[in-house]
C-alpha cells in the first residue's frame, strides 16, 4: 500500500508527543503515534485506497482523503474496528446541509455531536448506559476525538485560526454517544431517520453543550416532558430564539415511564414541538429587550417540525435525569444521518 504522507524518524514516545504538540497537530492531549502499520490497518478495515476521497469541504473546497483521515483516527486512539464509524461521520459532516465551515468557524463554539446506532455498537463495545455523555468507553471517546483531530489537521480548524469560538465547550474533545437500543422498546434514532432497520449508522449534529434536567416526582409523560420543554425554552431565551435540531437524551428511569404509557419517540417529538416555543417579548425578561421592538407577539418554536427532534435512549439505569442538547445555530445547519459501510455517494437523511 502506497501512502503519500511524509514520515518522521523519532526516538521514543516522548519525542513523538513533543513533535506533534510543537507542530500544532494535537488537541492538547497526548496522541497515539500514527505508524504506517496502524494507518494501513484502518484503511484495510474499510477496503479503501489511501487516496480514496471521503469528501470535499463545500466552502473552502478542501479534500479529505482516507489516508489523512486514518492518520488522525490512529492519533485519537482508534483501532481499525472504530474507523468505519469515523468515515461515515465525516461523510455526513461534509454534506452541504450540515454547514461544516459555519459550525467550525463560528464564535458560537459548537461541537460535533455523534450518535451511533446499529450492530457496530456491540461489535466495538460502545456503551450507552453509565456516564453516556462522558467518558463511558473507549470507542465513543476515540471516535469523537478523531473527528476533532481531523478538523484541526485537515481543515485547519484551530483556535484563533478557522475556529473563532469565544468559549467552546468540553464536547470539542469528544461528543459521541451510543444509543441504548437493547434496553429500549423505541426505534433507534437512525431507523427513524430513514436508515434500514438493523443497519449501523451515525448521526451528526452541530451542537451546544448538554443541559442536564431532572424530574423524579412524576411518572406522567406530559409532566416529564414539560421539564424538557422548559429547558428548550430556556435555551431560546438565553441563547438563540431560532429553532432547529435539538437532541434530548432519555435515560432508563424516565424512559420506562414513557414506555409504560405507550409513548413513542414520535409522540415525544409531537408534544415538544407544541410546548417548546416562546414569544419574542420574553427576551425582554432576560436583558434582551432592545431586540424585541414591535415583534413581541411573534412566536418561535424550538423545533420547526417534530422531525427536527433527535430522541436518544441512553444513560445509566437510575436517576430521573435527562439532557437537552441544543443546536448551534437554529435551522442554518441540519443533522445528517449516514449508514456505516455504505457508499459515499448514497444520499444521506437529514431534517
């Protein structure tokens, strides 16, 4: 296999770390040296030639090849078995509707939220239970990190350069979760978004930091969802009034109340579409009265349609917690779902 990337001869792991840090090739954490054997193993896993084009960034027309992506995946700690998910996620991110350049160059500081669905979760040992949005397991940690390292090294998305984030958030290191499909009666997220049942897939969303909620004092679905809706409305008041993709993460304790009552993900989306909305005049209550002007009665839904909500079953078995993950910039960007091991020219699903 003929690789095109430049090689470096270094003595020892410590020297590797200093070389990569000194060149600005890392996210600040130690990396795994991307040896030829490790890179070739990733490419073999997806049966791709090194020069295989994964996609072209739509705004700056920058190409991403399989070899360059594999190098960054190895650096992030990926094994060959993780690489198909990285390829699929990058395929999704480079779709025009995702607005990758805007999401990575904005002062708003979003991160790429990734949801894994299908058999690949079990194959690679990804967990969707305890600490699901934290460092729950190796696969989700390294897959999410691979996306960030590739953004840095392939598209020059460095803080102060292309990345103009005022604050950012910790999800920029890694923001990947596996859906808990085995312990749920709900359809997987990818299936609801058009991927055939039983297929592996990734969904990517340009997202703000997760906002944790808690409601342990009721088993009534509508009352539980009022807590989620209140947090979505809070994001509209405190951050952006404009609607787009929101994700909610529903752990087992709350999920069981919905399932006992016969509520599906679609039922949840329909309810939140109706309840998560504010009037423009509410901005005056949070110090933004100057932009209300004569449009105080205008109503802004958090979700343009129910289909804009991504409902993810994940989290530990105990505690009445949940999370709302808000969009980076309303409807300007759309979540994209792509099947893993599918051709890069196949049409993705987006809403």
